C-alpha cells in the first residue's frame, strides 16, 4: 500500500528544520569542546601550548599478567594523575585484573592496543556492603567497575578493552528470570558516571558487562565515538549505552552487539531545575546487531526532548527504533527525528507504544496523571526495513493519544502483518509503502490524519 500527500507540511515543519540546525550546532559545539578541552588526542590540557603529563600504570606496580590483582596500583596511578591536575594514565598491553576503580577529574585513561582492563570474577568485590550478592535488592547495592561522581573532563580512549566478566553473573540472572519471567536480578554496571561534565569515550571496546555497559547519569556534554559494545545475545540486561537524565550527548560511529537495548535513553525521575531530564541526544552513523534496538524508556517520568538519529544501520535486532513506557512510569517525550535508517531482518521496524511490556488488545481510558506516557512531534523519514515479524506499531493510550507523527519515504517489507496505528492524532503519511505477507498494510484504529486508508 502506498500513501502520498502533496499538501504543504503542517506547522511543525519549521520547528523540525530549526531542530536540525540545532543538532548540527550541538555536534559542532561538542566537537570544538573536544578539541579545545581535550587536545587532538583526548588528553585534558591546562593550556593549548602544554603537553599533557603522563603516568604509566606499570610504574605504579601494575603487573598486567591477568593473575595479579592490580587494583591498588591502578588506583594509585589515577589518584596521582588527578592530584597533579590531570593528564594521561597509560595502560600498555597486558591484562589488568581489577576490582572497582574510582575515576578522577581531568584524567584520560589511555588503553593501548592489547590492553585489557579485566573485572575481577569475585562478586563480593563489587558489593557496597558485605553480603550475599544474590540477596541484593537493587543495582545500587553494587559498585561499578569504573565509577565517578561530580567530575569534569573524564576520558577513556585508545584501542584496548574493558571486560566486565559478565559470564560470572549471567547464569544466576537467567535462572532467576526462568523462575520469575520478567524479573531482573540485581547486578553491577560496567561504567557509571554521575553528574559529570565533558566526558569522552573513544575507540575502546566495552564487553561482557554484568548488566549495562555505560550509564552516564545527570551528565552533560558527553561525546562517544568509535566505540564497540559487545555481549552475547543471550546475556540478560546487557544494555549498550544508557544515557540517563543527561543532556548534550553525541553517540557516533559506534557498533552495538548485545543482549538487551543497544541504546536506552532513560528519564526515571523529574528533576527540579529543568523540565526535561534527557535532552539533546544525537545518534549518528551507528551499527546495531543483536539487541533490542534504539530505545527511549521504559522510564520517561522526567521527560525526553530532542533526540536526533541519522544514518544508522540495524541488522538482526529485535526492534529497530522504539519508545516504550507505561502508566505510572511515563512522562512527556517530544521532538524526535529519525532519518536515513536501514534495517535488515529486524522483528519490528517501528515500535512506539505507551504500553510496556505487553500491549493489550483492548483498553479503556483512565484518568490522566503526571506519570501518563505522552508522545508528540515525531518524524521518521527515509527508512527502509525488512521484518521477520510485523512492520511495527504506533500505539498511544485512549486518554493520551500519540500526537503529530510524520512518516515520510518509508518502505517496510514484513513477513507477517503490517503497521498498526491505534490512538494516534495528527498523523501524516507521505510516500509510505508497507508490504506485509498477510492482512492490510496499515491497521488503523482510533487514529486521525492524512494518508490513512
């Protein structure tokens, strides 16, 4: 089925163009900050004419033999660099077995090719308080492998690897999920930075996290480039990058192959000083393999505004682009642009739903609350996809329909059913082709707009 419309764009079009300009300015701004604040190679500089000081972890007693626990030597190197005003902590080739480490401001960790920062295989090393890790109540009971709070100018760069030894943790998580479907057994994250500014990750590989690989929480000006994130597709809850309550985040030229959300933008609580917890997130030229796709949610209470996704490729992911939330955990999600997207052999190309984890066949309106999921001003253009299940869903709530959705130049081939739209207002379809194996290309209920059957 092909839908086209030659009418002039609705009044939001000028806003979209403005947002595109803002995205380009954001990328230029963060890039310039990177050059000025970090130097050409990511080293924090005191002044542009200075060469950054460097500390080699071997000089602090790190063995890097994969057997010796190097935690004390590595932390001494980080502390010394931080106290000296910043510089580079270099990891030559080797396997550095470590317990949790604390990062410092103005410090760049440089992992050379052949350097592996290897997490300890002892769960007790990650407990904040002594005890049985299987009795932990939440992920906050654990320390991440790399952590930091209230830092400025933090970088992890190079061609090395940070490995979370997730294989120690995953079997118990799978068993817990088998006993109680949907349950997430608490485990540590790999890297968590909280309320940090000017953060850069470049070139390295993150792999085998017990749960999420990189979580910036309430961070600003985060630049992530040429990163590879890997975990087995069966490894539960191994999200790639989860920007949480963060602003001005750029993720570019990264590869994701994990067991859960490749990227998940989360806004789990309202912040007192700004209306949107997550804002100005840009994802460009990334490749997604195993995983649950590029997601917003499921926590959106604090609001999400200004996501730009461009030039990304999805191959074999469970979802393509996705928004997921539900009553009691939702908030405002607005001003989203997805463009120039290619998908091959995904389960669904588009999944925008105010229900999670399951979508009911029927529902009735409920009273609105501050935690009602509300989505508006979403534009998807220049997307092609082949789906081994359905083309996708765009489903709001009876009491809070999704508003202002513009689909342009879309081509989806689905092995089962077409694209379902339910509880959607002001949808606009232009040059949209959906080819399911069975049923109608568009399944429309309680939705209004142009280009609909």
